[in-house]
């Protein structure tokens, strides 16, 4: 018998029976994979790390913003690069390597997945990526929706131009402080016809009132310049610029203390450019600069910022095509976990302050 041999009523009845059976089977099956020996493996984060569909930290992927406190978002966009591309592939590769991360920060004791609800919100992908300003507007619209729902964003780029788009969404009600770990100040201006490339987001953010330059610290700055005044905007606007030489002489503890002093008690944003690290630790990036931070220095510095009121963070400029070993994405996943931990600490403090009777 074929569908053509059935009357309309018979066909409807057959479809109804099929759907009823499917729903019953799904309800009865629950999980296709039956867990028999180790009940704890019902938690995807505890399953073997080579299994499953890659998400950030093996977290659930959801679009239900009412179920999320901190949302991880991939931003696969590198239309703002001035030289070597490939950062659009960063989010996918970091998702894969983040399966190596476990649930508790051994150094600090912070267990972010127990403190707050964390999920992978997918990608803020760009419908029209060939027009830079329009692409940034699409990213802003995505993060505006997240921000309106009260979700703290943790973004994975993508090139550093995406930071401006995120800040336009979460900093529009008043300037934020900024902690930036980077080899470059990224406060340039027009370059080859654009003022919105990855070397200028924080100058634009100051001009648009999204960050307060006097509550901004840039750590790890180094490398050669085309002109001596290349980053003059940072100095002239009052940003605290910490060169790699000053960092090396004084150490990561001093740098963390300086960051806390500069940012103060107000809300702030944390931006981590993977090129802040020496390329021996992170070769897969668009603008590598030898003589940078070690991975451990970056980790310990971030951990020491757990008292700041971060309302968002990003990790940018991982370009997997320039590192076929995968070490850059592995390192990026480890740094991303540190960023998540300090965001979770800040989120818990804000929640506690809201519920306090004297507030």
C-alpha cells in the first residue's frame, strides 16, 4: 500500500498514530544512551571529553535566556583585521578544545557552574559580513537582546573590533571601566579607509561614552611602531598604559593591584587579546608580538581580579589557521575559564547585594 492508496481520513489517522507512538517512545526513552554503571555521567561535563557535540565547556546549548546567568557567545567575525585573518574560526576551535576544561578552578576553588547558570548561546554570526559597520551593528543587536534579558556575556572572537560592538550593547547606560590585556593599545584611528578596524575599538568606545578612559588599564603593551605617537590617544585620554617592560619589572601581583586601583568599585569590562601572550604560548594570532606574558602570569593576574565588578568579558584574536598544533586554542580555553570564574564571582556579589535588606 502507498500513500496514494489511502483516503484523506485514513492518512490523517495513520499520521496521528505515528506521532502518538513517537511521543510515547521519546518519553519512555529519555536518553538514547542508557547510563548503567556510573550515574554521574548523566552530566555531560563529566562524560569522556572526546564525546558529544562541541559546546563551550561541554555546556548545554540554549536560546532560552531566562534560564541563563552567564552566556558564552561565539562571534566568528574577522572583518576588522588589518593583516592576517582567520579569527572567524576561533570560536569553533576553542569550543572543541574547551572540552579539556573541568568544573572547578583548582587554584582559587571557584566552581563557576555551581555558582551561576552558564550556557552556550551559540554564535552571533553575521548576515552581511562584508560591510564592517553593518556587521558590528548586527553584533550589537545580538548582545543588546542578551543584555536586556539580564545575561552577562562572555564572548569569544573573532577579531578585537567585536569588543566595540559588545560595549555598545552593555555600556550604553554609562561608561564602564576596562581591564585590557593586550600587546597593542587598540586606540588607533583611520586606517585604509576605516575607523572601526581591530586596532581602534577602544578609542571609538571612549568617544561614544562606553568606557571611562580614567578607569581603563592596558597591560602588556609592546612591539614596534610605525610612528612614535601611534598610541597617543591612550596616554592623552588618561588611560593607564602598562608596558611589558614595566609588567616584567614589577610582576603580575603589582599589575593586578594596579588594575584594581584604576578600575575602582564601579562596573567594568575585561578584554583579553590572545596576543598579550608571548607567541611561544599562542602563535595562532593575527598580530603576534614576541616578548609577551606567560600563560601562568595571565592566569594569576586574572584570578587576582576576582573582586572587581565585571559585567562582561571577551577573548579575541585566536586564529587557528596559524597554529595547526592547536596549542593556541587550548591556551585560549584555559584563559576563557579564568574569565568565566571572575564573571561568576561578580555575578554572585551583585545577586547578594540585590537580596540584602539594607540595599
